[in-house]
C-alpha cells in the first residue's frame, strides 16, 4: 500500500485513501502510508465513526496528523443501522444525529490542549480534565469528511463537516440534484457556504482485456449495493426502480447471473468506468463535472486480492497518462 501511495504521489494525485471493514482497519495503513510518503494527502474512505470512542478518534487523528506532517483527512461513516448494531454493538438509532454529535465532540477534543472537555449528549458522554500538558496538534483543526447518501446525513455534512465522502453508487445527476440540495440546507442552518464543502465522488473502475468481463465485474458490484433500500432515491431519480426490484429478487435468491443481467448498461455507464487496459485516461476525460475530488477504486465486490491489485496498478497507469496531459485538472 505504501508503494502504491508513493507512485500516486509521484504522478501528482491529490490524495490516497484507505478503508476499513470487519477484517482491516483504516488507520494502521494510514500510518504506514504517512511514513512512506511526503506530500500526498492521506484520507480514510471510510473509517467507522462508531468503531472507536471520540477520545480514541481524536488521539489517533492527532498521531496520524503529526506523523504525516498535517496531511490527514478524517473520513468517517456509520455504515448501515444493521452494521452499527451487529458489527459495533451500538444502536442504529438516528445515525445522522449520532454523527453530528460525534463531530461536535471531536472538534472539542482536538482543542484539548486548551483545557478540559465536558460533554453530555444523546450518544456520547465525555468528561476529560488533563492531568498533564497536552501538546498542541500540528494544525488548528483537522478536516473531517463524512459519508452520506440520504438527506439527513447530507444535511449533517452541510452543517458540520468539511467534506462529503460520496458513495460508489453516486451518479453525477444525483450529486448535482439531491446531494447538492441537502448539503445547501445543512449549510444554511449553520450559516456556512455550501460551496466550501468538498464533495468527493467515487468511481469503481473495472478494467480487463475482455470488456464483457469488465462490465460483468461492474454489474456485480452495482448489484451488491442496489439490493439495499438506501439507494432507492437514486434509482427513482434515474427511472431504474423496476430494475432495482429485479436485482433485489436475484439477490434474495443468491442468483448471481440473474443479478448481473438485471443491471442495465445505462447503470454501468452512469455509475462505473469499464474499459480495457490503456483506456482509462480517455474515460476519465469524459466524466461529467460535478465532483470536487474523484476517488478511483477497483470494484469492492467479486474480485480476488490479486485482481484488485492488478486493477489498482491499471488505475495508476491511467492516472499517470491523464495527469500528464496539459488539460488535466
């Protein structure tokens, strides 16, 4: 991972991102990448906000920011209510309210060097009076981006966060419409400029010499997400609700072939990049505007570790070509 990050830094990428699931943490790789790079920003995409206490989040973020020389972006998400309950042992109740409270507490803990922190809230109780000097952090504040798909969490991003970690299912149309509208509502509540909130897009890149294999990889990944009701509004926006029902039925039956067939070409083209090796740079040039930052990933479902690594190398090769062109931003 550190080697890939060094190459990304060398070719001019703005940031490199780590993620976590039930078998990997985001923060340990961030430390390795921080030690192995010099200038590139290092973010978590995402780490589970409910996976650590606010105190430990603040402590880990301080360490990472010091280790990297002030290059960390803390990307946090809750996961679904079921994940919150089954994976982390916390209530899945009101996840947006929980996230807003977490950001408030983290902001206070980042300033622990200024004095005690006392907070009694709906989800978090923190009372810390330092018994020795607390070093001042590398930066006065750390940028925190949060993951959100639906209106309540998007409003929290607008009201409290520095950025929004988009979802691999986000289309440009969804970002320009429902996402922008909800962020603006949240920003108004806090008298903030909605335009100052960074919106990250994520594009799943399926790359193979056989374009039909690449499209099948993309369709399978879309199908894993589409079965969830979290994405109903996105499918409604595009007129894909009927196909979404077919995807759900196939997912319940665990019929992978039917699931892939139910994902239309229009969905694949709107949500992912599918191409042959050497074609990624051209595909990037055709992505419509709408994101402030774009994160390119291998499809997170259905690929082996070796396939994922190969895809990541192809992504880097495509980015090298894309970023070397005079018109690339």
